[in-house]
C-alpha cells in the first residue's frame, strides 16, 4: 500500500483482460457462483432471461483497472464520474484519475490525511464550478476540492471526529455527529441537530428529502428534522430502540424507516401523525432499501431475497429468492434511471433490466479471492458498460 511518505508513480494500471487471480479455494461446486433461484424477476408470466454472453466471471471482463498491485486486506475504492469521462481510484491515501477515452493517468491527488491514516472509501461529487469534491471517512472526514483541471483548490478541509451521513442536491453534507455543512463554505456554514435527548445518542443512517427541506435520521432514535434550522419536527415511534436504515422517496412524498427486524415503516410526509404503512415481513435483518429515481418502486433486501413494491398502490409486485438463507442481498442500486436494478449476492452482482426482461450475472470465479464482499456497481450508458468495483482491488468493465 501507499501512503503520503512512500508515494511513487505507477505506469501500469490498465489491463485488457486476464491476469493473476487470488485463490480462495471455496465453493467448488460450480464454475460460477450462481444460486438456485426459487423466484426470479419477471414480466407478466415470463421469467427474466440471461443476457447474451452471461453469466460472466472475473477474467472475462472487457477492461480492468488497478491503482497499484493488490494486496490481501487492501484499501481500495473507486468512482466513475457522472459524465463517464474519468475513473477515480482511491488506494487509501491518494486518488488517481484515469481518462476513460485514452486510458491514461491524468492526475494523482494526495487526500491530505495523516500518513498513518488509511482512507477506506471515496465519495466524488461534481461542484457547480465544474470541478469535484473528494471526500473520505477515517475517524475524521477529509475533503479536497478540485478545479475542472483536476488540480486541488485550497487546503484539505477536515471535519474532526465525524462521518459522512448523507448529501443533498445543493452541496450540503449531513454528518453522523449531527451537523449539516455546506461544502462550498464548510468553515462558516453549519446547522446543528440536537441529538442529545437520548442516552447514548448516535446516528446510524441519514437521508435528505429531494428538495433539501427535511432530514431523516435513525440510530438510537428515529427522527425527522428541518434541514435549514436543525429543529426536530417529528420522532418516529420505532418498534425497537435501534433503527438502521432510512430513505426518502425522490418525490419527497414518503420516508421509509427500517425500525424493526421484520418490517419497514413507511410514513407520508403530508400526514406524519397517521399510522405508517408496514412493508414486510422480512427474514430477519433488513440489509438495504432503495427507491427508484421515479419514485414508482421501493426495493428491499434481506436474507436471500429482494422484494419490490409499486407506488402509489403500495403493492408487492416482484420477489427474487433463492433456496439458501446463508447470504444477504445487499448494495441495492438503481441504474439507467429506473430501468435497471442491481444488487450484490454471494460475491456476485445481479442486474435486472425491467424494459427488456433480461438479467445479467457477474460473479467471481470459485478460485478467486476477495477481501471486500460488497463493492459497488455503476452503469455507463454512453459507453455500454457495467463498471464493478470488486473486492480484489480491481475495477472491471463489462460489456452490456
């Protein structure tokens, strides 16, 4: 791994396909880590069909990138910019930008964290000025602002003893210590939430409404806040003392709160005092919830299952299940607007296309090794690729 004291330039980071794998010596029953489905996504009475050339496993990707030679228990994260121009990769201390047209390294940025601090994740957000904000958590939050030329502007901004909770659409960040900062003026603009009314007080997850007026927080309590003044508007009557997940619908009509192991509570913002709609039941832990960008669907994952509710009917319309209860379905992501749903299951990615009734499986092989079971996925529509950030510290591009 690299840190700010030992950083040097690497010239090799792009591979067409095929390089060494890491032996995991596990799941020898299949070349692909494919579960046995008891229920699949469908269109009418027709089950989803595999896309041509799929399933695919590591080694059959079109392209792959790395920052430096991967090591076991590596620290690695990556993001593709919204305009699909750059791939940004974090190796724990530096962020490297790759031009996806030329495959050349165009910039390498020191995140400015102390040399003994490993930054585990990368958040990249476009700024109104045409550049980017780079942020990462590591006990403190570190922020670096870049101009359109990918050169740093000003010094590193540090938010001590805090973690990123959520972002709104105007460039504000809410933190798990109960603050809201304007990333354009972080030292002068701050809203404070009063989270000291419970002991111990902590925030586990947060979500802004799309219009930026409200902030939902869950943890030792579940609360709704005025995101401008910091005033608490409503306390959700949670079924358990700890809540884990919350998210607003993109049209700001509903807020979902995973306040128990068995159900999701769905509140209407226009009638908060009304009894919530209960979605479920679930098989124990609710791993993730995700609204479609058009607010027509809410997806939720638990053990070996993904369920999909349609709105405004609030009806369960799709269920994906396997014959095993050993793995959770997590990292739910809507891609290409609301036309594709992706999620992680058993070291693999499943993507379903609602418009074509086609599914994609992307898996690691039975002899591949991973030290991060989740990773992330994005869809590059203009380039025709899925991009997966995988647990062996590679970014892989898969032809759609």
